[in-house]
C-alpha cells in the first residue's frame, strides 16, 4: 500500500489546479492555444493514475469521478487538437 506524503499530495493538487487553468486561459486569451489540449492530456494522465490508485485501495466511489473528469478532459483535448 502506498501512502503519499503531504508534499506529494500538495504537488498533485497544484498540478490539477494548474491543469485546470491551462484548460481555460490559453484558449480564452488566444496566447499559445496549443497549450489547452496539452493541459487536457496532462489532466487525463493524472486522472488515470488517480483511478488506478483508488481502485488498488478499494476506494471505488472516486474512480467514477475520475472517469468523468477523464472523459471531459479527453473531449476537450479531442476538440482542441
């Protein structure tokens, strides 16, 4: 069983926050809009790893949420490429 340190949890949270900003800001401002699908791919990666983690720890509720967020990010990545 893997237990993450507080620093790793904060890093994951900051990564998700920056990924969310990366979904909106580049496309909205028109500055480097290619970063929007790149941020979506990064969030897809985070959601896959989160789903694996929750599944391995028998936390099945969050896996569904991870899959919904993954699907939204995949839709954005597909639509913006």
